C-alpha cells in the first residue's frame, strides 16, 4: 500500500474550521481573497475527457476543471475528502482518498495547483511518479521554495520521467484575483529550492502508456 499521508494536513482537515482551512489553502482568504480557482495562463490540452485534481482540498478548482473536462476526479487525504464531500462548490464524478485506486486509472491530465509545495519530499516523489504513469500531461503550479526545503520542479527533473518547456513566473493579481504573468524562464532556471517565486509548467510524461 502506497503511503501518501501528510500528518499536518490530516490534522488540519480533521480539526480546522472551514475558514481556517480555506486560509491555509489560500493565504489571504480571511482578508477577502475569494476562494475561486486560478485559471492557468499556459495552454492546456483540449478537449479533455478526464482530469485528476491532485490535492483537491475543498474543491476550489472544480468549477474551472468542469469547464475543460468531461469527467473530474478529486484526490486528497481521507480527512480532506470527508470535508470536500460537504464543502465542494460543485459535484464531481469521483472523490477518492485511495491512491492505489487512483493509480489504477488513466486521465487526460493531472492538475496539481499549489499543492506539491506543501507536502514532504517522499510524498512529492510518489506523486510525481504517479502522475507520469497515469496521464500524458501534468499541469504544475508550485513555488520553487517548498515548505519542506525542496523544489517540486527539481524533483520532477531528477525523476527523468518528464519533458518540460519554459516556466511562467506568476503571482496573484489583487484586481482580478487571477494569475498575473511576470515573465518566463527556462525550466532549469526555475528548479532552485531557494527560489520563492511561483512557476507554472507543463510536464509531459515520457513513460505514460494508455
């Protein structure tokens, strides 16, 4: 059985109020930042038959993902999925906390938005290995400087499971509450674990088999 648990997020999902949890997921929520999805600035594959929202939390991304894919699956920790069942803004086709179940499925794309920067390195490695196996494309939005002292972009590169293009440097636009593009950098320039900026990148699997 693959262990994808993260004790910090399990405890938060089990004990925090909805407002506290939304603030942890989206810093600034309590100050008025709307809990709405960021629309990617990168061109995504279209149309999509299915997409996996990895680390779906309370379903923040579901309204956007429902516009680009026929079927949407949300994966997260058991405690978070329990919360999501009651807090999701829209229904989706499947909510699962069983990584083995999800690993046995195939998707048109994995959507990993602002999640891999918040998990331990072993969880991030397992997740990236899984992404490469279950989907031809992964959309990754992550901070270079993760909470646990490593970069998800660096782990993706070291896995040798993905081809990558240039990264977009983005941040929050306080007027539109969407992503604002600050520039583009080569992937190799975005891999540093001490880079506090946020990057968008498309990871194309080298190992995916439908």
